């Protein structure tokens, strides 16, 4: 075959491919549901064609940007919070922890020949955060005090020096039913020393649950207690880390959750009738494997997960890793910290690191529980009755002495109403909603649908097939290489 004949044959084959492509384009543009392209194809003049091509280009650009925004939003796993009000037939009453401001009875200190210097040193050494009002001591005096503390059974000393439950809580009733306050009261060590928790029972597996439930709305339908603070038995000298206040602190919390009386306690002075009205909110969070950040697993020393328990464990773990001891009010069976441990390790570490644990709790693994209840407290006060009536009450409670007004507190604690709010996390979007939104954007900006997408894919596949088929035939006829299906290079 001559060169001219070859060029003529190639030109004929090229013209044939051009005709095939033209027919394919024409057929697609006349039948597609992509309305903008149809209008541009059928435009009767150049300005109209330019207008429709510009409209299609702008619409396609807006479509791409909207799809990007939708997919970006979905990838962030957005969450909505749904607030719902519920009315209940009953509400489980929270645990109530009471702490006397005075950690050490003056009578116990005198009876055991404990000096003021020893009490001050004990309290000073066992504050997590060092007191500003530290007292200057000689090296010999410090050695003597260290030797005294080393000789103590620290837990026993803290328990014996504190007011007992029977001394503190003199009378209890719930919804008019009188019960023994201290028969089921649980002792708990806090930064205030020995405290007592009411309204809690324990399952055989160790899980704590609420003993009481309120069935109707009234200030008399909840927990009522007479408390004696024993102000006459307060230590009257300054103790570092102590507020020197008279009265009690109370804290409301879930039965399985540790008390936060140190940070979330309400102070109550003696000589008052205190009304504590509770509102409750239930929080339901999404799990960490379902866009949320909540967790629900047992912790060491706690059968049920709570954020407060997790933070307590993290702090105890960090102190153990750094100082190889635990604070006296932390749970566990590891050795308690000695004065030297507190001065050289715990207090410096607490000043630098414990704040970070509370602020950056997520990095330490403390997330919200999947289900949690929070109690909001409104408190009001009135004075106790005049001396004659108060004297009768004191005699009824077997309290002697003329200073009942300086000692007694009447607590009335109840739910404000038998309703509560639920704050529940839900996914703000789903894959179905995202696809629906994308479909809406397709129709809005380019007048297309999923059918249009199938049409475009079919058109592209047909174009690829015919072009590759023509290339294959052309190169085979010329005994050279060709691209099989426009991807695999094959040579004959």
C-alpha cells in the first residue's frame, strides 16, 4: 500500500470515529434529563447557547461546593441535644452526704494528750494543696512530729477523732416514716474528715442503690433530719486547711457515685431550719462508637462508672505513680502517704499536675457516663423556734445543755416537683439524610437526579467502548500496539 493510500485510509477511519462520536453526543443531548445541557444544545442562537452553558457551569460549581460542605459536615459527626420534660409517679431520692466542719473533737484531743502542735501538723501534712499559713518549726520539732505520726494508725485516728453518726444525726424520717439514721449510714472519708452518707443501700454484688423514693410533691414528702454539730466540742485553735466554720456541709449525689462534698457541698450553719428543694436532670449521651464520647465500664473500687469516680481513680493513680502512696481519703489498700511523702512529693505534684487532670480529663480517659443524673439544689433558711419550744425539741432528741440553738440544724430535703428534664444526644444527620440533601442539591442547581447520573455513566461507558473499539481495530489493521479498553497496552 502506498503512502497516499495509507493516509487516505487513516483519514477515512478518523472520519468514521468522528461520526460515531457525533451521533452518540446528539443522542445523549436530545434524550438526557440533564435539562441545562438540553437547553444549551437546542439554543437557536449563540447568546442563548452561551447563557445556558454559563448557567450549567455556575450550577455545577455551586453543586460541587454544596456536596463538599455536606460531606464535611457528615464527617464531623454532628450531634443535637433533645430536651424533653417528663412527669413521673415517683423519683428515686439521691444519696445525702453530711460533713461536720470540725474534723477533730476537742474532747478526744484532750483525753489522748494530743497537743495543738500535733493536730496542726497532722492537718497541714495531709492537705493535698499546701496551706499558705504554714507554721515555722525547728528540725528537731519536725522530727518529733514525724515520729508521732509514724506511730499512729492514721485511718483509726481520723475515725476516732471525728464525731460519730449517733452524735451527729439525731433523728431521721422520710415522708413521715421514722427510721434509724445510723443503722444504714455509710462512713466516708473526705477532705473534711469523716462524713456520713444517708439513703443508700448495697446489693450483694456491691452496687449501691437508693433506699427511698418520693411519691408526691411536698416539703414533708422527702428526707428530714435533725443534726447536732456539737459546737461546744470544736477545737478553738487554728488548724491549717480548715475553714474554722461552725455547721455542716451537705452534698446530693447518685448512690453509686462518690460524693463531691469538697467541691459541691452546701454549707448550713447551726440554729436554722433549712429547706433544700431538688430539681433533677437526666443526661443520655451517645456512645463513643456511635459519634458520642460517653463510656460505661466498671472502675477499680466502683461497680458503676461515673465521671467523679474516674477522676478520683486517675488522681490516685497519678499520685501512686509519682509518690508510691495514696491519700487517706482515697480508696485502696496501698500504703497511705507519710508526712515526708506529702512534703517532698504529693504537694509539689498536686500544685503542678492535678489541675491539668481536671481540665484535660479526656486525655486521661475520663468521659461522660452514657446515662447520668444531676441534682440542682435551691436552699432557703429560717430560724429555729424560740427557747421554750427549742428546749422541748432538744429534750426529745436527748440533747443536753442550754446551747441547743448553737448546735441544732433541721434539714428538710425534697424534690420540688415530680418531673424532670431529659437531655438526650442524637445524631444531627445520617447517611440517608446526607444522600437526600445531595439529591436535593442536584435538582436545585443542575436540574438532575439519580436517573441523570445513571444516564451520564451510561453515556460515558458507551463513548469509551466505541472509541477503544475503533482504536483496537485501527492498530490491529496497521499491525502495531493498541490500548485494550483504553487501559492495557497490547502489541500484535
